[in-house]
C-alpha cells in the first residue's frame, strides 16, 4: 500500500489541512501523520471523522504521497495543487509561505 | 439601473440574518456539514480545492460603480485582493472564510447585492446581452425582461428544487451576444410588423456532458405572456424532468427524450390553464420596472466626434484599441467601450481590487456609473462619449486594462480549472496564459482576426469549450493532463457545436497545436474570411491532417 496521509479543509476558513500525530491539524503536509497499512489508515480516518464531528475540519480523506527524494509530495497532481496553491498564482497559497 | 424597493431589500436583509444564524449553528455544532451544505450553497458558498468560494450574483451582468467599489472592498478586506468574473456574468471570491461570511453578505446587502440563486437546482442568475440599452442593433432592452424574470424567479417556491439547475439568457438584438441558444431557456426579443414586442423562446440548449442547441418552442410570444409561458415550461420540466440521474436531469434531456413536438404540446397544454391569469405581469408593473432602465441623460451630439477621429489618426495604439474594443452605440456621439480582462499572460476574468476601483472611477466619470460584465469574462463601459474615449483608454492603460484584443485569439474564456475547482480534471488558466503569450504579437492576432478560444477543465464545460471556434476540454489520462480539441463551435446567432478533431493532446503540446490550427487556417482562408467561415467551408479534415501529421 502507498504511504498515505489524511487531508481535509478546515471548517472555519476552509484552508487545506493535514492530520498530524496526535490528531492535530497542520497546514503543512510535512507535518502530517503518515500511514502505510490499511489498519493504520482506518484508525487515522476514525480520528479524522471525530475531528469532523468536533467541527475542526470538513470532509477528511486519505491521499497517497511519495516520500522519495526527501520531500513529501502528494502523488496526484490535484493534491499537489492543494498542498501548494494555484499554479497560476505562486504569490498566494501555501507555496507563498514556504 | 434597477434599484431595490423595500421588498427587495427586506428579502436580502432577511437572508443575511438567516445565514448568519446558520453559520453560527454550524460553528457551534448544531448543524452537521451534511445539513449545512445545502444552506451554504443556497447562499453561493462552495468549498473548493483550497478554500471556500463565494459566488456573488451580478444580475444580468449589470452593476454600478458603487457596487464595484464594494466588491473591491470585499476582495481587499475579506479575500486576497482580487476577484474572478465568470462566464455567468458573476463574480467569485476564492478565499473567503466561513466565519466571515455573514459580514460579507451584510456588506453586499448594503449595496443591493447578494449571492442568492448562484448555486443549487433553482433558476440561476439571469444573464443578458452586455450591450443592453446601448447596442446600435438593439430591438429592445433585455434588462427589463431579465429583471422581470429575476423578480418572478427569486425564491419562487415551486421552482426552488428543480431536477437540476436552470439558466435563462435574454438578448434584445439579432446579433446574439448572450449565447441564448445554449441556455435552458433563451429569450430573443423581436418586434413584429406592427411594432409589437415579443419573444422567440428557445428551450433545451446547454453545454456540459451532453451539449445541445435549443429548439424554438415559440416564434413570437407576445410580451405580456412572458411569465405564464415560462412558468408553463418550468412546470413541465419540474414534473417530467428526471431526478434519478443528475447527468440526465437538465431540461435539454427532457426536450430530447420527448421530442420537440410533444414537449411543445405539453407546454401549451399547461399554458392554456394559466395564461391570462395572475402569473403574468400587469402592464403597470412592467412599465414601473422598465422605467428603471430609461436611457441616461445623453447629451445631444454629432454622430461622429471630430476629436475621436483625430486621436485615432494621431495615436496608432489608441486606434488599435478603438478598432477592437469599441462598439457602436445607439446614441449619436456615444460608443461602447470594452475592457479586456485578458492581458498578455494574465488570468482570464481576474481583476485586482485596485483594478475594480479604477473601473468604478472611470465608469463614474465617463459612463453614468454603469458597468457590465460579459459572459466572455470582460467588462464593459456601456455609454461613453466618443470625445472621452481617449481619456478612458489612457486611464485604462495605466491599470493594465486596455489590451486591444477583444474577440481575438488571446481573448480566451477559461474556467478556473484545477487551479481552483474541485470538479476539474485539468488546468485551464495556464493554457490560456500560454496561448496569449505565444500570440503576444498583436499584429499577428489582428491578422488572424476573430477567433474565440474557450477552455474547460472538465466536462461540465464552464469554459464553454463546445461553442469555441477552438475548444479545449481538459481530461485526466492516468494522472496526466490532456486536452481534447474541438473546432467550429459558436455561441452567436448561428450557434454550432464544435467537432472533436482527433485524439487529445498533452498539456505540453496544446499551444503548438493551436498554432498549427491557426497556420492551417491562414493558409486556407480566402480574402477576409474568418476562421469560423473557413472551417465551415472546408470542414475538419485539413486541420486534422496538419495537426496529426507529425504524430
């Protein structure tokens, strides 16, 4: 199974966030809690759904990531854009803060 | 312009209060996302890739300088300093916070704006010819009809939960600038031999995954019957439209499934029951609404202004802008000035808060404080004295708003695509940017002539690719962005749907493909023949041959 992390949008401002160790949420994918097997993924999703009930995030889901090359990157292009910001506006979104 | 009365204002103010409470309940955990989502969508609030997105209604694309300044203020205070004008003549903010939504809606309500019916399976914001009340070729002002329909359809209890969304466009000119034939209902205002006004009513047009050109269900509907007739159409749709499959739920599918004849029979049967009833607008009320759209106080001027002519002779850049971006006005001595939101390498439809304020100020000074948004993602100053055009152009230029490319290859429609939209399969905006950079040479653009490129990042076709002279549809091929190319589409009075020319091309090859197509056209055209006319004459084969010869 591919390495995965959980992403969602934060309820209050809608920004893209990732679930960290200890069920916190970070705007940086580098901080995300990674899982590598199905059971760990299900446990993480249970925690994410609890965070949804607790009104922290909206619609959490697992995304595949690639950690080769030393940098954690989503494998799907759509998720890469979510992780960084619009490709046409490098001055805004997370990419502007890196 | 139409101004709210106490009923309009009260309705919008009530909605602000309601949504304020709904947001509070959501944040307090009294509403789940599942419960809240339909409520936020009824207020134009989506959750997109990066953040929430708010779609603000600009009824039939008409707004005042005062309203534009408010949009600029919201962009600056609550968003990231810009907004995006859409193919529905609306404005989208890409980064609003849910927590601040009640404040944003309250600010909009201060200037008689809102986000009602910009989402959901209801009658959406009515669109119209952006040259309404100004065009030299106009039979009647479509804004009056659009406003009547707006009032009738706003929170209409019977039509708030239709099988699917419903879009109505109105034009009052024989030259269709509102894409009437690819809307759920297209209304074309006409006059008969006696001078009476009526409508050609077109139903069942649309784009998306099943593009169709609408069928005329009434050649000349007398003006007084407008509301009862479209109510009959909506009733037939509401009763017989499919609700089991969202991809087959638009009225176009119903019209196609029943056949035009049976559909018209059902509409007429329904109409017989309600025509001449209270549904239709009393003449007095129609006149009251029409009075809001009385022409502004034009000065009596000569048909051709000498100063305008002189500046065109003396300043080639101004002459170029005037040639492409200025359209004839019905009032002698006035013209319509188009503001391109497609600078070289820019994002189609985007405007910064500073640009919005600049447009507001220019409109205030030179165009009776009136601004229009076009479905091609540009802005319009509808009533400019010819004598003022040079000043207008200079001021626009100082804000990067004077690109002389209206209708040319760089005047591209592009949906937000995968840079913003959660539905998209591929990006649209960077392709538009790359095409405009490749064809940056304005001389070359003018030589190619009228050429409408339209790009959608998914099959929902917000970028109107089916009706682009050149259409690009983004598809996902095993995680890679590919683009299907269609040729020969058009959204004007001779509407046609583009034909797929061959296999999709990769992102990196799209701009080269566009250049191959334009080069092929230039080689095939006869004197003065446009791209579309050439394509209609020769068909797709010559383009297919050159485009795929090397592959």
